[in-house]
C-alpha cells in the first residue's frame, strides 16, 4: 500500500479497494510520519511482539515451577526434595 501521499481520498479508495473510513483512520494514524518513522514503528512492533512472547513463556515456566514446588512441599518437609542427587545442575 502506498503512503498516504494522495491528494484526494477517492484515488486511495479506488486504487487500494479500501473504504473512506479506512483512509481517514490511516491518515490520522500515520499523517506527518516520514519513511524512517514508519520503518522504526514497524521494528518496534516486531520487537514488542517478541518481548510479549518471551514474557508469556517465562510466566508459564514460573507457574509450572510454582505448582511443582507446592506439590513437593506438601509431600515432604524439604521443598527441594524433587531433584535427584546425581543431577549435574546442583
């Protein structure tokens, strides 16, 4: 889709098969931005998506560890009892 450098909304609507409402919504959102600004905005959106995915993964890991910890502490008095003694991570 071209940047909104069109002088008349009718040209945008006809060329891109979009509605006038879409034209004005995009114009309000992106009007006055340079190409550099738009590229930076896209990069930030991609980074934000990546960070949200990382946060979701870490939250899920944290929830699983809490459940394991609660189950292990209910069964015995020592909470870290679920790790085998021969693990190299100790």
